[in-house]
């Protein structure tokens, strides 16, 4: 199985697993909260509070986590759509429609992130938002390139799509930590066995 396909499938599996675990955790938490008895503050040990700088903004952390999820899902969607087109499961009209709605979604996300940039952000948060917008822009170029290729079926447009895909992956790799799942998702290369 090609490493890129393994990488895509691994991300989809990880994403589905994370959603499932998150759903289960929410269910358990909801069940716990109904049966948990109240304990006075005098009995519970105080939990040390992190400073605002150490903890970061929960809202910004949520934006980052959801943004990365959307970015990775969009990369997968574009790749799966390209594969479906190559195998003639989707025709050009279907590909163009999917990519048009993907581009609208990416544009909406970028607009919201730009509004967030207008608020007071520290330098690290502002840099991260810039990198997220860069990843959204790269995905948008990739989606447009796929739509053009689907319409024309020219080898030059196929090459332009491949180049846009590579650029999008590079942008996403810059956005996510180097020890993420994609770095370990590819199967290890085993040395050849000598007879």
C-alpha cells in the first residue's frame, strides 16, 4: 500500500477514534455529574491554578484544535475525492461541486480567524493563526486545482494539482508538531532478509 494512502487512512482512523473517545468521555462525564454527591470546598484539596500565560486561553485552544481537525479532514476529503475521480466513481461535475463547497467552508473559516486576529493576541497565538490561515490557503489552492483538473483532464493540470497537494501537506506539517501521528503512521521499512 502506498505510504500516502496509509497516511490518509491512518489520519481518518485517528480522527474517527478521537471523535468516538470524545463522545464516550462526554457520556461518562454526563452520567457522573448526575450521580456525584456534592462535597464541600473544605473537604476537597484546592487545585493549583495555572497562570493565564501557562494555561493559555481555552477558547483559543479550542479554535486551534478544531481548526487542525478541519484542516486534516479537508486534506483527506480532497485526496479521497481525487481518488474517486481517478477511479471514475465521481465525474467532473461531482468533483467541482464538492470542491466548491469545500472552498466556501475554507473561506468562512479564514474570515473568522481574521476576526480573531483583530483581537489582542500574544505573538505565539498570532503566529499560529497566521500558519492556520496559510494552511487554509494551501488547501483552497489544492481544491481549485483538483476542480480544474477534473474539468480539463489535462496532464499539466494533473501536475498542478499534485504540486498544490504537496504544498498543502508541507503547510500542514509546519502547523502540526513534528511528533504527530503522520510521522509514525507510515509502516517501518524492514531491512531485506538475506538467504
